[in-house]
């Protein structure tokens, strides 16, 4: 009995369990595709084991057909993982796998030793049409996809017409996994180390098929074929897990620095940026302004309409204020209904007050929430560096005092209101 692929079976089986566990924790759509892909690789290995332990005949041919088809369909699942996430992922994946039927038929014909070129040419034409149909459904498809796709299937058809079926199979697997590398890199939010490593590993996996076919006769008897050719797929698995780890770390870092409700920088980030702004102002002998913004009578919204309405209003206020600050400024939520802003490159107090007035006017708009129109005013306290304070503590204290003075002096006619829309 040939058990040479048992280590691969155990390793890929472990990967399937790892990705299944990750899917339970994150519920990401692309993880579903990745899990389907690795499960197909597991089936490929089982079919490979069956084929190697059967003598030539229909059973061995069937096992070879399944083994080759799973390799192809794995690439389809991985390609789809790099596309836009879709809620109905089972439907989309099923449609895509169905569209890959002509390519699978090409592999099945090859596994059963068909020599006539016409069936292969028919599969090639149908494969071109079905793949083009799937590409049209991808909203992020590149503009140059049509001529490239025609060229890919033209070469496949030429190889089939010349009877070079093994080369055609290697070409198909090569360009499918090259497409996986492209889609994975394109679908990444940013080119991190994990993304680059995984992309290169997918390219190496794609290169295995033509390179292995060319070098196998030269390496016969060395005993390194399986280990060398299987390495890229394990590098891919390592890269995928590393990419997920990078994303989780990035999300945790973002969560530690930003307010969960509004997405604005939190108090810790605001303090760090204020320190940096003061250091730059000292070095350049410039001015900066700090604003403390407190919503007027916000508690009344929570008490009358509930915390969900209050949260909706806070998100709306954050959006309005964000539109009123410049690119180099910082707007943060310090907690509750209190916001703060750092205004850089301020010429004088009059200019700072003009920018604070623009922020106050930005809150004159209203938003709808469950049939109620919500609006609210704000009291804004301003402190100018170096006039009102020369360090973070004194500047914040001056802005806070100014805010309370403004709140006591007037309400600006913007008492909270919640009326039927």
C-alpha cells in the first residue's frame, strides 16, 4: 500500500480544522471560501491516495479525475475569496463552481485518456464563455480582462489541438492559481507583509505545475519531488493565517485608539496629538487652539427617547463636526457628550473663534431617528496657545472653563428637541 501522501493528508486535515475554528470566531465570508478550498485540497489528497493504490482501470481513472478536478476547483474558491464579500456566499460559490464545469470536464477527459481533440476544444470554448460570464459579475474586474481571457483559452485550445494535453492541464492550473494571487492582492485592504508573503506563495504554487512537469524527469530518484512541490501550499496556508493575525492586531490597535461609537480618536490619542501639536508650535513659535465641545442638555435625549436615540445623535454630531475641521486638525470624543478639537495653524484669537463658530453652525442641522427629528446645540470653549496656557493641562483647563462660561451665559437658542418628523 502506498502511504506517501498520508503526511500531506494529516497536515491539510489540520489546516481544515484550523480554518473551521477561525471561521467560528470571525464569520468572515472569505474564510468560508478558504475553508471550502482547503477541504477540496483534502479531497484531492484522498483521491490521490486512492489512485496510487489502485491498478490501472476505471477506478484509478475516476480517482485521478477527482484529484485533478479538486485542484482546479480549489483555485476557483480562492479566487472568489479575493472578490467582493457577498451575503449569499453559498449561492455565489455554487454558481461559480457550476461555471467551472467545462474546465472540470477538460480534466475528466484527460484523466480517462481521451485522445480526440474535438471534445477538448468544445470544453475550451464553453470554458471561455462561462468564465467570461463569471467575470462580468465581479464589480471590481479589471478593464483588460477580456483580451487576457481570450488569450488564455486560445493557448489552451492550441495545446489541445496539438494533442499536448498534459501541457494544457499544467497551463490551466498555472493561470488559475496566478489569478488567485492577483485576486488576493487586489482584495487586500493594504499591502502588509502577510499579504505580500501570501501573494508570492500563491505565485509559487502556480509555478509548481509547469516547473514540476519540466523538472520531474531530471529529479527522478532524488526523493525530493513531493516535498518541493507541496511546499508552496503550506506557505500559502501560513501566509493566510499570518494575514488574519495582522488584521486582528490592526483592528485591536484601532479599537484601542478610537471611540467605538463614533470612530473618532479617543482621549488617549487626543492627548498624544495635543502634546505633539504643542511641541511643533513651540518650535515654530506658532499658535494652536484647543476647543472643548459639550452638547447642551444631551441627557434629555437619552431620558425621553432612550440611549439608542442618543447614540444616533452622537454619531450624527461627530459627522457634522468632522466636516467642519481641516485635514491637519484633530477631532476627538473624550467621553459621554464631550468632544474636543485641536486647530492647527491659527493666526490669532479672532481666526480661532471664526473656526469655532463654523463648528457650532455645523450642529444646526438635524437628523431623523425612528420618526423623530433630532437636533441639539453645543457649548464651545476655546483656549489659545500660548496666550491661555503653555502646556496640555493648563490649555485644557482654560478651554474647559471657557466652555462652562459659555454654557452658563447662553444656550444659543438650541435646546434639544425631539419632535415627530
